[in-house]
């Protein structure tokens, strides 16, 4: 198989200072220039793919030195198998020509528009895909009537809007979890380096790819629906890396409830909140809308009707917050009762309106009344109060 990337240096992250960045990169370029002599199999791969891998490696080191990312990890075999062709390719209706590979059969999912700039060939679950990047001239998006919405991403219902609309995400069923366990057990029992282990690994990869395609498709559907129906969308600023961190701890200080935390991590990643958020951002930009992230603290505990929280006042500090159950919210201050996810989405919308008002004022746009962004009651204007309540209760 052709090597898709070139990774040099497979040791642990050393303590490299930013001022040594240029010397480190020059050293790696010198090693790469003589790599084909030291490793003859590099000559089998197109030179463009090796050059693009070095560029990716250089970008990774630059981000590390600028403290924008962690230290680059060495590439693992059979993980993220892909290669990029920046030039020298030919695209026709049912075939694709690549350097050193010749003409390949192509099943086009859509018509290529614009000027192709690169082709990235990747392998996912036993299938090969060609992603063609193109330069396309886009017209300015048409101005639409402002429609604001707050979206609460949660494990149980997927995505719930402030208008009481449910956008569910497909979940991994118990049968699929058992099948996943069987595939993992089969892989663990195989001898390393054997042909049977390779077959078991590919079977597991196909299963994971199937689940990933299903989640990605659902995320596209939800993000498209949100951007088609609304111009301003507000999400919680969720720190997913911290939320899904392992609870194992260390040998000296072992963690507690490790199995329960692992199950919660799987449930969070199963609904792909980060993927929904990232897809909605770029689709909203294409449609001329705005997508913001607001502070997630107390959005599920504060009342969307009166805007109060027991901790706001010393006289009510002894009262519990209003979320009495996972799906039920009862305000201890005003008695307002609503579905907990809808209440959280309306609080997110109220915070989003405050954020949009501040952005418009700072940018010198049209003046916006402060109460339009700060009032909690107006968060319900994005949709009917009772719409979808029966579906949520079911």
C-alpha cells in the first residue's frame, strides 16, 4: 500500500523552544531529502503526496510553537489513511486520473463545480473516497427576516430548540453495542502481525465507519434545518475535551466511578455536539446568518420565564434550583413549569440576544434596545410555548 503521509521522528515530545523552530524544520527537510535513499519504498508514492505530508507536519509544528495546539503525534499505521494531490490530476465524469496511479473508476456523488484545486484520497472502513476541493464564486447571500433560536445539545434528546422543536440524533442501539464488543474481542484474540488480525481490524474499522457516516449525515440534516429556518443561532460554549476526559486518574491517585464516566463519555460523543455546532457555523455563514456560543453556566437551572435563580438573592439561597428531574423544570421562585431542555434552550437564546446586541453596537450597526437581548421572557418569541411539548413528554 502506498504511504499516505510522511512522519519523521517518532519519539516523545521534547522540550523545544519556539526560537528553535526554524532549525528543527530545516533538519527534518534534510532528513526527508535523503529519505528515498534510506527507504526505497518512498519512491513508490507520488512525490506530491510526500511534499504535502511535510507541509502538514510543518504546519503542525508551527501551531505547536505558537501554542495553538499540542505537540504533533507520530502517525500510526492504518489510522487516517489519506494523501493529497495538489496538481497533476484529471477529472472526468466517471473516472479520475492521479499521478502514478493512472485512471481510476469514479462514482460521482455530485457534479464538480468551479475550478478544482486539489484532490484528497482517503480510506474509510474499506472504501476509498476522493474529496475534490474547488474554488467557487459565491454570490452575496440574500437578506432574510431575522429569526433567532437557541439550541440545547444534550445526551437524551439530541438537539432541542427554544421553539420546542426536537431534532433527534441517531443513537447506537444495544444490539450494535454488543456487535461492537464482539468485534473488539475478536481483534484482541488475534495474534499481532497475522492475517486474521488484519481481517478483524478491517471488520472493526468498517463497523466504526458505518456509525460515523450515520452520525455525520444526521449532523448535516440538523445543521441544514437550523440554518434554513433561522438567521441567528445560539449554542452553549461546551468544553467537549474536558467533558469527555477519562476518569481513570493515576496509579497514585486512581479515579472513581470510572466505568460510569466512560459510559457518559460514549453517550456524549454519540450525539456529536461538536460536529453539529461546527457544521452549523459554516452553513450559517454561507446563508448570511450569525452563530454564536454563550456561557453554559446555569442555563439549565435558571428560569426562562422570570430569569431568576435561587442563588441570585441571599433570601432564596437556601432553595434548590428548578431542575427537579432530567426532563422537568419547576421554578422555585415563580412556579413556572416547563420541559427542562426547552427551558435551557430559551436561556441560551436570551444570552445569544445579549451577545448579538453587543456585537451590533460594537460594529456600529443599527441600534438595538438592551432589553431585547437581556429579557428572559422574550426568549420565548422564537417559537410557540406549547409546540412540541407532547412529543417531548412522550
